[in-house]
C-alpha cells in the first residue's frame, strides 16, 4: 500500500508541475514494490508525457525506454538502455511485451532487442514462437501484396 501511495503522490506532483519530486516519488514506489504494475505504468506514462512535451530529450527517454522506442534517435540510445538494463529482469516479466519486442525487430533497434528475445525464447519457447510465426506470415503477406500491386501497375 505504501508503494501505491508513492505512485499516486508522483502522479499528483506531476500534475502540479513538480517534476523532480514526481520522479523521486515514482522511484520510491517501484523500489518499495518492484512488481507493482500500476506504479511502473504511471511512471512510464508520466515520462512519456515529459519526453514528448519537452522536445524529446534523450536523457528523459532512457528512463521510460519501452514506451518510447519508436522515438529513438540515430544512435539507438533508448534501445541500448533496454539492452543494458534488461539483464536483471526475469524473462517471465517480458512475456506480455513479446508483440512489442517483435515489432522492434523490424526497426533500427532490432539488433539490440534480439538478445532479449533470445533469452525469453530459451525459457518460454512457445510464448515466443507463435507471435514470431504470426509476424512472419503478416510480413510475408504484405510483401506479396506489394509485389502483386507493382505487377498490376506495370501491366
């Protein structure tokens, strides 16, 4: 309950514009109870708002990387942070995020995310296999549609 209180305190501080104190409150919440999904989600939402509002400062984005991988810069700073900090996270915690991780594979940060997916796949092969299979067939179907449309346009 204390962790949830700190998360709500962080949300209140964020709404009144006290960002340093809000970050400290969110940090305290997740340190007290590191599996409290509500605290992580509130903190991630807050950091996304700060990141998109403040001209996409990479230093802020590194703290909420998973929500923000689509905004990554040329140097893949956010993807590098995910790769660096994902080592200590148990693979079971990544299972709900497999579809999002797979969509990262087709973007620039794919090389860094591949290691994380490999770790999860070793422990939970079926959980990774079926989304990969779905993504493969989706991409294959899209490629076939593009090929057919260029063939029709050329004819």
